[in-house]
C-alpha cells in the first residue's frame, strides 16, 4: 500500500518528467550518434536532452568547442 509520502514523491517525479518532455531541447528517443549529427556545426553550449535506457533516465548532450559530450 502506498503512503502519502510515496504518492507525493511520485507526483513530484511525474511533474519533473512532464517539464523535461516539454522542454524545447527534448529530442526523445535519439541515439548518441543522431545527437552528434544534430549538434554538429552548432555553437559551443548548444545542447539537447534525450531518453535513457530506463524510466526517468535522461541524457544531456552538448557542444564543447569542436567536440560533443
């Protein structure tokens, strides 16, 4: 049985997930290589967000100089 704390924690996570999915940098189910292709040629500091392999896991890919992280 869920406690009130469990319910509020889950609601907080779901609210944050909605915020991430609505972010302009969100690109969903993209591979690392697809992200590199999208970021190639963009200014340092450019970034995007994408899904991880598990629920509530996300990746941040960004440009540093001429490389990607």
